[in-house]
C-alpha cells in the first residue's frame, strides 16, 4: 500500500485515525494478450516448418525465420523495415520462448498494473523497437525474440520504483535493488555466452526506461479527505505523453534511416 505525505496522522482534533492512500492497479490484460501472441506465433512457425519443409524444429529453421521476419540487417536496409517489429514476436527454439514468457509473466503485471494498459503497451512495443534498432546498428547477426521488449519492462519497473521508492518504503527500495541485480546478472550472462543479442537487450532496457520516464503516472491526494483507504487521483497528461511517444517514433525512424545508409 502506497502512502503519501498526506497519508500520515490527521491533524490533532480532526480524528485520531489515519488516512491512507493506495494506487488503483490495472489488470494485466495486455500482458495476457502478448503472452498469447508470442505462443501463437511460435505454434504457427512450428506448423509452417512441418507443412512446408517437413521440419519439426521450424522455429530454428533459417528459411522459416526469414519468412516470418527475423532481424536481418541487409534485408532491413533494402526496405523490409517491418522486420524490426516482427522480430519481437519470433523465438528461436522452445527454451528461448519459455524464458521470455516467464519474464513477461513476472514483469508484465507490475508495469501494466502501475502504468495502465495504454502506457504498458507503448513501453513494451517501443522499448522492443529500440532493442531491434540497437541490434540493427551494432550486431550483424540474425536475431529475434521478445527480450528487447522485456528488458524495456525491466527498465520501466526500475524507473517507476526509483521515482516512488520513498512512498513504497522498504518494498520499493527492495524492488529497485532486485531489478538492478537481475539486469546486472543478465548483462554479465549475455557477455559470457555466445549467441545472445546484448545490443538488443541494452537498447530495449534504455528505450523502455526512457519511455517510462515520459509516461510516469503523476499522483495527487483526493480533494476530499476521508477516513480509511482512498485511491490516489492520477493527473491526466495525455497530450504530453503522446508528444513523448511521437518523439520516440521520430527518433527511431531517423535512426533506421541513418543505419540503413551504411548498407546501401
């Protein structure tokens, strides 16, 4: 339960009771949809590999990966920019899929709960696109996976609890510490293992954190103070938030244009 400065004891003479505030969290609707989408694409790729190529490991078949939109730098430079998006929903093998589904299942409810449905989806998709673009810029290898988007959620979680760490007390500080440890372990693991797209992870992490910074919910106490728990009121900054999103999209487009020029 979150407590603000106004959530302490009421002034003497008003009431001996304490008024506390809480955040009304959103249900993880988009998280569930994204889980289903990633599973559906994996099954579709598997079926496609079996039917077209007689390969039961279709998600690891190069021709299947190319057909469904894995990140291939030369093809993106030739105009297949959609691969930067499609690659977020493609997984190379079952283990790859399961790791990312588990991470999404853990982080998704936190980010969607506190940021809301719209902001969560924007952080996930644009964070994932930053991961794809970073990989496009600095890695020549074919790559795919939701890892960039999930690192974006990790960045968003860290930004949120850094901003409100005092309000959440020990729990908030513990979440920040745990997120930094998990991010650090993943970076070290990625650097020590072959075949891991570290640039995609870093791009997603920083992109998701940057998106979250501009989309952070701003809370205020209700105008009418009541005894007992009350939901905090969220200030609406729709115009500012959409300008922030459009700024990211413009930067992504500019980055893709500049990177593609190196291949032509």
